[in-house]
C-alpha cells in the first residue's frame, strides 16, 4: 500500500479546515440576528432622513433606518426580531457629555461632598447639598471623626464661597477640625484648594513663598487658600493616589457609569487625565470598556502640561507616552487628545478678563498657560496631529488661545484643525468669527447661567457681559460648531439639564440672561449629539442615527423637539442603548 506523504496529509487537512471554517463564518455572518427597534418617533440628527419610526441594528451597528414597511424589502423570515418595548417612546442618538472629568468624579464621589447644590451620586442616589459655611465645617468634622486612620488625608469637594459672601475656608477654619490630619477641600470650580496648616507645612509654603496663587494673610503667612495649578496642583498631587485603590476605583467607575446611563448618556469624557494613579486607572478603564455590562463609551483627554514636562525631560517622550495609551484604545475607550489650561474660574476670581475686568473691582485672574506658553508646549502634539483642547473662561484667555492656535497653524498648517475652546464663556462675536476662520470648535458651559448667573450679573461681570455669557446663539450666527456641557463635577451630570440651560438661559433666581440668545430644542439636541461627537473626534462612529454608525441611542418618554422649553430637563429617561444592547 502506497503511503501518502505527511506534508500532503497536512496540506489536505489544513485546506479542509480552512474551507469549512470560512463557510461556517460566512453562514454565521449572514445569519447574524437583526433587531428592529420600533418607536413613536426616532430623531436621527441626520439631515437626509431626520425622522423615522424604526431602526434596525446588526452586529452593534445601525443597519437600516426608516419605517417598518420600508424595511420589508430586506426582511427575511428568521433573520430579524422586532423590539416593541419603546413603541410609545422617543429615540434619539445617544446623548454625549463632551466635557466632564469622569475619573476625577468617580474618585471624588467616594469622599465627602460639601457643595451648595444637590448632586447625583452613584447608582442614581443623591448627595445632599450644604447651604451654610457652618454646615460645611460640621460635615467635615463628622467626616474626620468617622475616619479610622489618623494619618489619612481628609479630602472633600464642591465648596464654593461665592454663595457664602465670599467666605473662603482658611487654614484656621480647617485647623479647628484637626491640627494633625492633613485636610484638603477642593473648590467647586476645581481651580482652588483650601488646606490646613499640616498641608501648608508639608508643601513648604511660608512667608517666603513666591508661588503665584499661594494666598497670604496676616504677617505675610499663607492663609490656606491655594489658587490655580502652580499653587494647588503639587499639593493635591502629593496625596491623590492615596484617595483610591484599583478595587475602589472600579466600583466607583461602574457606579458613576450607571448614574450617567440613568441620565441618558451613552458617552462621557475625562478632560484632564494623567499623573499619580494613572497606572492604577488605565487597566480598570480598559477592563470596563471590554465589559458588555458597562453602559458608557469613554473619551480620555490627557493633561498637556504633564506631557510637556515629559517632552522637557526627553524630546519625544510625551508623544510616546500618549501613543502607549492610544495602544489601549478599543471601541468604547479612546485616548489621543491633549488639553491645556489657560486661565481659571470666573466665580473663583482666577479667570483672565479683558477691560473692565471684574465688576466688583477684584484683581484679574491667573494665567496657567498664555499664548507663548501654548506655542511652546502644544507644538509637538499639534505636529503629531492630536486634537487639542483649550480651557478658557475669561475673554482675555480666549484671545490668548486663539492667537496661539493661529501661531500653530502658521508654523505647522493642519487640516482639519481639530482644536476646541472649552467653556469659552465670554467670547465676543469677533472671537467666534476668528474661531470659525481658524476651524476651531467651542464647547460652551451653559450650565453656568443657571448655577452662577445671578452672581455674574450682580457681582462678577455686571448685566452687559452676563447677558452674553455662553452665547450659543452667537456661535451659531458665526458658523461655529458648538457643544454644551456640565464640566462635572463642577456641575451635576445631565445632558437634558444642559439643553434646558442653553434653551432658557434662566438663573437660579429666575432671571433670564440674554433672552435673545436662547437656542432652539433642535440646536440644543444637536449640541449634545452630533456636535459633541465632532468635538471628541467620533463623528464617524456616533452622534447621529445613520447607517454604519454604532447603535448608541437614548430613549426618552417625551419628544424633546416638541416639549415646552421650560420642562425639557424633566423628560424621563426610559433607557439607553449602546451597540444595540439595552441598559
């Protein structure tokens, strides 16, 4: 009997297995189930087909959009199922929070909250507000007594003296709680820290300290108020990693994602990532992104100042570090953006304002990054093609960053620009026009009108400038693509509230700021869907209900385009859908 050579046997087996595997894979592909979601109305944000009543999902992507009748042309028995659970509801593209601080927020929410407004906690719970400085100190004292480790840092967040006649928390206030335990309280703006003497001594701050932002009181001694990055940053970074572990961060991240989904979000962002603890956080973020039970897409924007320090240490190191993070990217996790912080907070008196400055005569704010600094620090990342985000609140900072972008375009022309002014609360028509001409997007902080509008009107900016704050209508008139955001934890997560704020422009007291600058429901919805997707460079994946995009939807009990503007924030969120999975 003639034997078949071993190599020939192997070849025949390999060919047979390959053919049958390919056939099986092809059969699996063609037989992949299609789910057709029916709704009372589907708002697509796609101008070619703005409305529909059915959307088909296959392999997590949008397969067809229109009506069930039109879909019958391709519907084959056994190839689809029809989901009618939202037949009486309204489906929109998944709502997007294009400027929040998700990792920071997850960590903070496990620590005492001392903010003036109720705040959404984990899994839909509520963190209660604190309405007086005395009550704030009492909450901090209770937290101190509850802590078992006498050396652990007492960290709290959300304090805002603008609501308490500008009474800051001083070292004396915090020393009365503990003279041995380190205490750090973060201002609601995230731009100011309040510390006790323990932390002042640990940082080496004394009468000789010349660091901008280290506020001093009697005898030229630091009084415990630390403003902006140079003063507060090193202190908080010295203990930040102590605030969480991998286990506690994972629990917090999942708890926050559940709350975000309950508020209608399918994508949220982190607009200042990096530094101590990132080695702990990145594996958790990666794990969550690969978990089908995790209901959020995440976009992580890295701290440009930290990347610049790496570049200073060794040219190319900052770019290489960012590239290593990009290697972790997946469908639900995106690294690759860079952020620089220009000025600070208007209500914290650290924003940079053009003449006439602060309405109450307070000194001008602090530049963390001016035009020259941006030109130097951002250039390597601009040349490498990374999206650049620029924190600006005051109009002087806006101009500084626009001038910086102009320089970068002159030195290294780039199309598309993919630069975003974040917050951009005081832009003039001329600055919006310059942004448009440079191809710069803007992300407006409309929530400010509600939470601090009264203070802007009476104390900080005066009526004229307050009426023009966060001027989405002017951005639209100048052709600027804009989104709106919460900057959470600065204000609570909630895209419907952001829409409501931009549409109504009403303050906490009921005053309307710039009635002529209100925007329509369609513009507001566009701002938190397709426009937000552009700002995060995900416009080809999410933001509209269009064939080929990810099947990310938000299900609402009522139609936001026909809902009265005053109640749009109160529309119940029925569910979210991500990649066709209902949450």
